[in-house]
C-alpha cells in the first residue's frame, strides 16, 4: 500500500489494527510498569498509538516490561502479564516508566543503571505520574522542566529543589518526556505523534478517541487547593483555603488568616463548619498533615524534615497529630514508600 502524505491521512482501516512486533514498526515503545501503577495511565499512553496504526501505516509497536519479567499488579488490583524484564529493553528504544503509589519501593541500583544506559545510547526516556522520581534519582532529569502528578509536587520539590517543576500536563524536550499521568497521557502522545508525523494524523487519532485536544499543555490546577471540592463554595471560603495552601510551611495564626481574608473569626468559622464540618484551624491542620504525608510517601525526606516543611516545630506534636489522622506513625509512612 502506498504511504499517504502526512497532510492526507486516509480513513482508518476497516479491519482490526494489527498488533505489531518491534521488527514491523517504525517505532517501538518499551513500557516499564512498577507495582501499583495506574492502569488509566497505561491505557492513555497506548491507545493513541494503537489508533494511529489504523491509518495505513505500521507506525508503533510496544512491549510491557517489569523489573524481573514477572506479572505486575496495578493499583486497581488487576494483574498484568508483561513481555519481558527491564533488561530486555533495546538501548535506542523509547522507554516509558509508569509508576503511581510507592514509586521507588522496588527500584534497584541495577534498574537505574539500565535507565542511564538507555539515555547514554540516545534512547528517549519518559516518566508518567510519579515516575519522574525514578528518573531524577538516576540523574536523568538535570536541566529539564519536569511534569508529574500534582500530589507528588511537594515531595519532589523537597528532595530535588534544583529541578524545575512545570505546571504543564506534560513536558517534551531533549529526549525526555514527563507527564502528570492519567488522561493527560492522551494529549502527551498526540503531541508526540504530531511532532513526528504532523497535525493531520494527530487530529485524526484524537477524533477516533472522541478526545478534544487541549488547547494548551497547562493544567487547570485540579489540586490548587488539594483535598477540597471547590465547586459552589463561597468566595470567602475559597480565599481562605488558597491562603492556607500557600502557607503550609510558614503557618499563619487563625487571627492572621482572618485578617488576610477580611472576615471575622466568628463568621469564617461558621462558614467552614457549614461546608466542611470543621473549624478553620482543623481544616488548616488537616491540609498540613496531608502535605506531610505526601512528602513522606513520595520522597526520602526524614520525619523531622517533613514536619519542618509543613510548619511543625515540635516533633512530638507532629507525630501525635499525624497518627490521629492516618492511624500510623509518620516513620511507618516514610519507611514504606522508599528504599
């Protein structure tokens, strides 16, 4: 079949698209899955490639890898069989890393050496959701703008303060590709398809997926005030939550908060109790503890560092409040997610 020009991609093949082998495709994407990875992220990564193969070209093949070649259990409990071990990756492949919870718990020095080997031989490396932690630990994100899941931003910033974090859904430059994961993976892969094959193909794939491409890579900050549903809240409550979020490390007193909001403490308390069943002080404490938990779960920060980063000057007070909220000591959280 004659290859169509980039500007005139045909209608999709009427037959089911073939599952290509690396030898048959122009590009091969190896996907390293870490335990508890997000299946949504995996699907949003692969589906644009599958659909692109329907448009008359044998463009993409993929293989799923695990650290040891054994099946991997996703965060939803589904067991996914893989094609091989990470050792099987070809140096000039694109290697995408997908992780979510406890990203680094099973990653070894040997695994990181493989990542560095791929990079040294010109391969493209990507990390989705929390996987930028793994790439950064291997020294592969220096001088890069990095996108990752918003919940992991505080921990990443604490541990890698020299790496520039992006508010975008994905970043693609210098043979590095990082993204927030989830549905943002569709836009990320459409962008890559457009980069290599032009906008006609990317737009056609988007239509097949019933996906309206984002007009910008910038997120709309779903976690701008993390942990709270913002719709229909009074403006004064939104302002108070935003100020709290901006002062998780340098904590304000409630009278200082009320002064910045322009509301009396009695009025603000009534609003918070009405909408959250908690006082402003209780909400503020919960936000700081949630931030501390993200830092401990996603980084190698010590308990003391996480406490100080969220405005706790007395470690005993922090530990008691943490255990009351999460039913475990902060040291347990810190020890579970990293190695």
